[in-house]
């Protein structure tokens, strides 16, 4: 009876105790206090919205349309750039049109009667008249574009937006694949150890003994081109860093008191590994994921630049840099500048976001007020 009467008192005393902030709430509070981190988050979110809009067909849907003259200069350049030799192709187009007009005006002599040797000759005139009635009108091409045009007259801005969709998708998807693989293998090696740990350590040493970029090139040369192929190649070659970090964390947490207490209460090894330890190492996994996104975007750009990445009928920042290599010799720099600017802004913002996230989730700084 006395025990029952004392239970509400104990509950009220427990409720009166000060409640500490959770790990993720404290990390968000510290992250929000960093202005550079919030600005980087806004830039990354803007790129992700742009990628989503491109995937939905709201923007850059017609990036393959030839809307401008070949090598159309950016709109912010002066009109003198359009008159430079080899600058945009507009003078060449005018010269070609003048040559066509001159060829039409040149007399070609009397028509030759082929009715004696060609039974279809009497119908040639009728077919010519019908063909003349079918007028094909080509929409006029613009002399300038917002950020210029490529050798076919395609809008460089639309190509950069479409390229962002491909490059960011490859980087994020490959990072998730590598993080999942590295987390699973690292958890198994760190928690169970033994022969399984030795086998996984041997596999880790095999992958790390070969330079990463050479390993990527070797897989790309064997499996060919394609977005899915690039994602698989980067994911299956980039898990080693996550594996090393997660294995070290599991080695530390496996012998701690809360894990031992869970084992004493009857929790099995998989429950302890997934339910108890994994949430306590999730901050390390999240930071590693964000680091891999930046590295894989760079790797995709290099692969596409060398012709081992996305197919030729698709565009990414790497393929734009590859096309701009020949254009730069002719003095057309705007495709190179646009692709480089898009990639530099996103990679820099994501790197700063990663640094801020690492500081916000650092266990040594959790007790420090922002």
C-alpha cells in the first residue's frame, strides 16, 4: 500500500528534474547559429530545388533545341563580339544566306527534256510544285543568349541546369550507396570482429592499396558508360573511408556500459548493433555522407570529361567541360565559364555545409554554448 502511494511522488519528482536537450536538437541549434553554414544550406537547397524542377520538366526541358546561332555570345557582351571573326557564326550564316540567294538568281539555262529516256519525267514539274507548297519554316535563331550558346546554338544556361541534375544525382546516389555499404561492413567488422573482421580488413586493404582514381578508371573501362554504371562504380569503390570510421566507432561503443547493460537485459547482438549503437554513431555517418557527395561529383566530372561517364546524348558538367576544350581554342569561353561557375558554387557551398555540420555534431562541442 505504501509503495503504491509513493509512486506518484516519485513520478512528480522525476518530472521536476531538468530535461537536457537531445543530440539532434542541440546540433541544429549550434548549426543555426553559424551564418556561413546557413548560407551554404540555402545555396545547396536552391540547387536541389533546381534539380527537382529540371527532373519534373519545369526548367531546361528543351536544352537540346538549337535556339541561337552557333557560338552565340552571352547577352551581357557588347554587340562588337558578334562581329568578331569566328565569334558567333552569325556573319557566316548571313554569308551563307547571301550565297544561296546568289545561286538562285544565277540562270541555269533551258530545262532538258528527259521524257524520252525517263518515264517519270512528265511528273517532275508536278512534284516540284507540290514540294514548293510544303513550306518548312525554321524559327529564327537568336544572335545572343543569356549565358551564350555552344557550337550547335544550344543554350549554355539550360545545359548547365540539366548538367546539374545529372552530376548532383550521380554524386548523391553514389554517396548513399557507398555510405550504406561502408556502414554495414564497418558495423560487422567492429562489432563481431574475429574471422569476419579479418576478412573485411583484408578486403579494405585490397581496395585502399590501389589509387582510387585508377580503380574508378579501370571499372569504367570495363563496364562502359551510363549514369547507372557511374553510380555503381563510385559507390563500390568509395566505401572505404566510411568503413574505417564506422568500424572505429563500433569498436569503442561495443564495450561501453550501455551496450553491456542491454546485453544483460537479453538484447541480442543485432539489436545491440542496430538499435543501440547505430543511433550513437549516426553523426559520423552523416558527415561521411556529405563528404562523399562532394568527392563523387568531382569524380563524375572527371569521368565525363574523359569520355568514361554519362552517354553522349546526355549532358553533365563534365561533358560541358569536354566540349568547351575545343571551343576555347576558337575563343568561345562562355560554356567553360558557366560549367565551372555552377560546379564551383555548389561544391564550395556543400563543402562549407559539411564543415559546419561536422562542428555541430562534434561530441566534444556538444556542451559548449554557441
